C-alpha cells in the first residue's frame, strides 16, 4: 500500500477485484440458487468494479443514463438490468427500453410518459415492474418509507395492475424497504413484509407476479474496520419466507450495493499538518469530503466516526484526534474523537471499508480540487487506474437565445 501511495500520490482509493469476487460469492451462498442478485451501481459505478461483479454473476440496478452506460459498456455479460428512480426523463425511458432494461415504474404518470416515448404495441409490449412503497418502516440505517417520492401506494398499485393500459405488461413488483438492516432477522422480516404486500396486490388485482424484487439492505461497516454480520441463517430462513412467491412461479430478485463493494475499497491519505488546539489534536490530511463522505447528511454514508490506521507508525502510542481534510470549510471533517497511532506530518493513514459511496458520493467538484486516483488491483497485481472527471465544460447552443420569449406582432 505504501508503495502505491508513493507511485500514484494521495489521496488514493484502492479497489480489490479479488474481494469483490469473494463478497459476491458470500452473498450468493445465502440466497436461493435461482434468485437474481443485482448490484446497485449508485454505491460505486467505477467500470472495473461493475465488470468484476457482472463477471461474478450479478445483474445491475441503475438510476441514470450514466450508470446504464457503465452497465452496458464494461465488456462483461451485463445480466438483467433494472432501471429505477423517480422522475425519469423521456431520454432515460427511451434509452432504458432500447437497452432491454426492465423499468421500475414509479407512477401511472411515468408509465404514460414512457408509453408516449416508445409507442409499445401488441407484438412488442412495454414490460415493467411496479415500484411499491409500503407504509411500514423497517429497522434500517436509511428507511425508504421516509421517501414519499418513491413508487405507488399499495392501493394505487392494485388499480394500476388491473388496468395498466394498452401495450403495457406488468411483470411484477419492486420494493426496497431500507438499507443497512442490522441482523438476519431484520432482513427476513423485511422480505416477509414485501412478500405479504405482493400477495395482497396479486390477490386484489388478479395479476400474478413473474418477477418480485424484494430489495436488499445487506449490512456492512462504512469507513471503519470490520465485517458485516454472519448471514448464514438467511439460507435457512429464506425458503420459508419466499415460499408464496415460489408457489406463484415468481422469479425473486435481490439488490445490494454497499454489501458487495464496501470491503473492496481502502482510502490512503497523507498527513499534511498536526495542530494542538484547546486540548484537542487536529490532524490535517489531503483527503476530505471531496473524496469521502460528502453525502453524510443523507444518513447512509460517512459520519465523523471514521477509524483510521497509521501505516507509517502502526505501533506508536495511541492518541485521540480529530481528522480534517484540506478544504476551506469547517465542515470538512473525516473523523471526530478517533483513536489512532500518533500521527506525524508525512505519515500515511488508511481508511478501510470505503469501496462504496466514495468519490461519486463526495463533494467532488467543491473548490475544484483535483480528483483522487482510484487504482484497481487483483490481489497483488495492479490492473488499472482511474479518476473521476469534474469541472465545467461549455455547452454549444444551436441558435441565439434570449431570456424572455420575443413578442410577436399580431
């Protein structure tokens, strides 16, 4: 790691394909053999990360044209693609349909928009799953039941499934109750609730599902050492929970973002300054919320509880420090009251479990600082290196424009 930091400079993110393969295998082993596992690209859309998970048998859950392009362009078999998110544009809807992705539709208004955009017919119907927002709230790190912008209400979904409109075929239901469900029992309870909701919709609408995306929420630490809980008991509990879907002949889909990729990523950052202020030691490093944790206000990623390892002085005396980044704002904090082997200027620090929600979830464009390099390794082998492009680019205008519409004589 220290050699990579010397050669490529810091801040440096290191993603390990071997860990990605391992995590995909570990999660697959606790899911039903015939289930589909989707990787949620919002966690990390770096193309070689996506390619590694596709090669490991994962499909893709995407929420933008950029993520769709990555899922289609890695060179690996893309597997099933689910296009999600509220407020999809006509361009998104057309591109998703053209790519063969399945649309997770959020409302009857959205279905009408896509019907107008792609003009489905009897021989080429528009195949969708209906995203449903159940009213209950799971024990999640981020509960989607707080997101009123997502999906149909159950009653709305029933009515839509009964009468989806000409040229529209409802394949099933998509639910996502929340992220970071802390225990296997919490996961089983969430999936059981989805199964109950889907059963109610099918019974009331008369439309049996062929696909049911029960979501995910598989937990993993963020920016601290360690692993997620043992999920072995899922393998024993899921067949009973999913039995009604199996009896209906529905294919079950799961989603995971952080649970698949967090363990594969590490951040290396260099100490630039150490200050002693009113009984507090403040360590200034070259990675801030422009690299990691810019979305912490959303509650799903980094809060100032990051734990760092001092790779340059691992056996030094332990001390409690605040770790801040290089940005010109007091909000640029990586860790508060964090214990680390006493750092000195020039020391190399490491943050583990940051393969998810790093550069693309950070304030990458704030203060126009250069982006961090992201290097992809496979065990001991360096495979490739990337960085995230930021900054303004000019947009060509097709004709002269005015702010106000010109007044026409008449």
